[in-house]
C-alpha cells in the first residue's frame, strides 16, 4: 500500500518505520524542518510502566495544574477528565495503558537491537518516598502493579542510596520503589535514528510541508500538499556512508524530496493516510466526522551538562506526586515536569521552571552546570480519559495515532506496532478496543 503519515514526532516516525518495514511505500509529511521538533524534542524520557502508573490519585499536580483561568475549552476538558477519573472504566483504562507501555518498551528495545540504534539510555526508575504517609499512598498502586506481573522492588532509604548514590542525604527519605525494567532515554535522538532506519526501508520524508486538503475515501485518498520553504531536513541525522544508507537510492529519494520545492503545491493519492500530527491534528476532526476533545498539555524541561558522572542520577528518579522526573541522558541530566492544559508553548510560567530547579536542588544539588541550560516547553496532545486513539477513523482510508499526552515517548513504538497490525489486517498483540477512535469520538 501507498501510505502517507502526517507528522514526524516520535509517534509519526515510529509509525513510518513500522509500516516501511512491513513493505508499504511510506511518505511522511512534516511542517517543521526535522523530526521530533515539537512535543518529542525534550520530554522527560521515561519508558515503561513508571511513565503511566497512577502512583497517587490525590497528588497536587497533574492534568489540572496551570492553564488559563477563563478558557471554556480548558474548563470543559478539565470537567471531562474529572468525569473519566470517577468512571467505573478507570481501572480498565489503566490496565490498557500499562499494557501499551510495556509493549512499547519491548518494541523500542527490539528496534534498538535489530536496527543497531546507538542512543542515550539507562535502565531503572526509582520512586522516592519522603515519609510514611507517602508510603501508605503508594500501596494500592503497588498491589495493582504486582497483580499485572510488573517487577517492582520496595526499598528502604539505604536501598535507595545504593541504587542512586548521588541522592542528597539531607532530604527526608523513608524508602522507595525501584522499577528495574523501566528506562530513561533520549527521545529526539532515537527519533532521528529511527528516521534513518525508516529511509533505509524505503520511506520518504518531506519537511517544510503541510497538508491543505484531504479528499476522497478509502483507497484513493487525495492530499493537497504544499511545500513551504527550504529546510535542513534533507540532511541525514548522522554521518552515513552510501553503503550504510542503501546506496544511491536513498540519496536519490532525498534529492527527489528536495526537488519538490520547484512545484510547491501537488495533489497526491494514497491508499491510506495516518494522522499523527499531535495538536495540529484537531483541524481535521470535523472533516473526519470526529469530536475528540484533544487539548495541548504543556510540559517543561531543563537539560544541563553534569558536573561529574557521580553527582547525577544513574538512571531516573521521581516522586509520588509526579511533579517531575530527573533522568540521565549520557553526560547530561534532564528534569522535566508540569502539565498545563491549553495556552501556548511560547508563554513560559516562571513558577513552573522554578519548581524544576527546586526539585533538582532537592535531590542532586550542584549536580549540573546551570549557567546555560536548555529550557523547553512543549505541547503534548492529550484526551480527557488519558488514552491515545490508535486505529481507523470513521472516514475510510484515514487512520489516527494521537492523543498520547505526556506519555508520547513511552507509548510511541507500541502504538506504531498496534496501528501497523490493524492496517495490515493482522490481529494485534494486545487488545486494541480500548484505543479505538470511535470511543466517544463521533459528532
């Protein structure tokens, strides 16, 4: 099949790679100049169960932190999120989310090994517990994880220091929970490597390109594609020899993509279209007969070089209220957190950034060079029930892979495999019904 993937965030790139390896002719259309330019640029980096587990239902942060006070769309989304949290289906949704996170971690590790993707990653997530009250709050989630067969080790304070020797001993700490199978990894770096792998499998990436119209249904969807401006997106994400790149054919594909700027508007027909453009996907919902309450949940991160390897985390640490995650990415550390519904990625809240600095100072004081850090705020497209939508839309030939919220990196490779299996008519490795687009989506 000839398939178009709209969006080159981590979900779109992973989808393109899976489809290309299945033998489809894949074209990825991205408005920015490279992959992972928005929500996938600098997220926390967690992979595995810890990224989606509900450590505590009564934490002070989460999807209702920040946001604009009088935005009707935000307040409607908040109300829907509260309704979903109180729904009897909450436990089933959480099981489905954990299953998808586990599949995604397995698939990420499989792709890393099979395609020899050398990127920054470290194993293990440590959940820190400051006092007996937090330890008590953790028990329901811990029991749930053990029912699902998740490896989770309860530790005392000494055990936490053994796992993460760089932790500040002056902070209150009664113990923790260690998830050794989880990971922290560089999402953007992985996306660039996966783009190269997708191209080696035959996929074509077009940057600086937007879809202006979608016409037709089923086999034969026609996209009107406009090339905006020349970008650096045609260059490789790493130095690649012609032999590694698959010879002249891969270079020729990039040359053809660049040549399209000579004809800036084109109408092209595809057998299937996958919408994976994050928040921007919402502009197509009306044409697809959808009313999905997709809203940007903005998160923040601070990334800085380590002063020395022993002064930062070995892998990743977090707290029960989910305010932030501190993770190691090679010779750097990143602290990320926040979930502001609505608003703009260009408008930063000083209090949110200060909270990240405070969390870093609590557990790894003086661990990083903070004179010139990388500050980032990104919009993660989220739905009130917390589940992404992965599968066919009401319009034949158009598929969705979006709505991952703050867990986009943790769910990307699993969602891509789930969609590729459905598109090919195969039985997915896990039940796809909880991620069905039709769940509360029709107008």
